[in-house]
C-alpha cells in the first residue's frame, strides 16, 4: 500500500524530532546531572522565593536574590572549609596509622582470647586504612577536576535562576505536553510533590540540620577534626536506618577508652537526647504530607544513586525508585491505562 503525501510528511516530522531529541541528549549529557541539581535546588528554595517575590514583585530581582543567597549558604562556606577539610583528612590519615588499635581492643574485649583480639584489631586497621584512603583519593580527584566542577556549579546556578524566574511558564509547558488525563494528572502531581517533599525535605534537609547539630556538639566537647566528622555526620544523618549515631557512638567509645569518661558521657547525652531526636521532631513538622515512601526504598535509592549519579544521586536515586513504585502500584490496581485514556 502506497504512502500518501500526508503520511510521508508525518514520518519526516517524526524522524526530524527523533534526530533533534538524540542530538539534544548528546549535547546535555555531560551536564544533565547539573541541570537536575539546579532544578532540585529550585524546588528546595521555591517556598522562600515566593516570599521574596511577594516583596519585590519582580521576577528577575527575586531570582537574583535567591541566587545570591544560595552562593552565600553553599558556595562561600565550601570555599573556606574545603582547604580545612583536606588538611583534616591528611591529619586523620596520619592519625589512623599511629593509633594503637590492639590496646583499645584489649580494653573493650578484656575477657576475650588474644587470637580474637588480634583478628578484631586487623579488621579495624584494614577498615580505617581503606576508609581514610578512599576519602583522601576522592578529594584529590575533586581537586584534579576542579575546572569541570566549577563549570557544573555555574550550570546549576543558571538553571536554578531560570527555574525560579520562569517556574509558572515551565509548569504550563509541562502540563501542555503531558500525556496524562487532566483529572489523573492532578492526582499524579500531588503524589509527585508529596514524594519529592518527603525525600528532599524529610531526609536531605533534616539530615543536614541533624549533621550540623552533631558538629556543634563536636565543637562544644572539643572533639578533634570536628569539621571532617561533621561532613561525615551530615551524610550519615541523611541515610535512613543509619543516622548520626554511626559517628557519635564510636567517638564516645574512643573518649571512654582514652579516660575522658565524664566528657564522653556528657557528649553521649547531648547526642542521644538532642541530635538523634531532631529527625523525629522536624521530619513530621517539615513534611506535612504523608508520602508513604518506605525507608528501605530511600536507603537503597540513596546508596545506588550515589554509585550511579555521584552526589546528586542521594536525591535522584530514591526519587526514581519512588516514582517507579508509584506507577507499578497503578499497574497492579489496573489504573495505569486510565491515566492515558481521554476523560469521559
């Protein structure tokens, strides 16, 4: 059957669209994670941007103010703290090589056999050495690709600016090309917003606050290398079922073994009754909607996303898994096809 001119033109248009889509993907592939990072930052700061916009009544000015705020909150502290963190990593690496782990293990497991203590000591030495080397190699790698990092930061900032300034236009554009039924689309948008808020605000933002509270305790109680431990505490606080205890319990044990029992107990009380309860107070308050995202999904998504997408994967990983589960539930309930069919 011969194709009509109309069919040929339609095929030609689809072929051009496909070629443009492939070319666009190849163009943005090196910076696609930076684009997502800018969009995620825009989502995080969107409530604050609305307040600023109601005050200025100017889209460019309000978006510029938010960019300056992000630079102050994120970039400026990193500029001053990264050299200190690198120095502390050097110090921690040297310290890990000089600690007498056998003596610490013997004190903790005083009733165990020498063979058992020796095995535990070997495991600890290997673990601390590998951990210090991994962190050190990671920061050295960051310094080697510093120009690329700065370029990606610039992309994040530009995307952040335009996503805030033109957010209403973006919403209208996405709604216009959405394949979903309008009534189903409203439900999906609500679910997506609930899931995104639960992960970004409930785990990422609360984790940062919890990690900073741990860092404050480290400074108050005079724990060495507090800055590096605070960074590790922030990452540990973001991960569900792990939390800041992963950092402060070993520190408490080290203090006790070193003979600082009083300071160790005070530090443990501060962390146990304040730091470790922050998420239980803030998470329900910040995340008012119930997204129903399992902690296992978030944990697996964060760890897997970290391997695939680097640091931005802490957010993208659980979001991707949560959205997939949302569509799988719709398929299981037999409502997936209804999302695309015309409304009656």
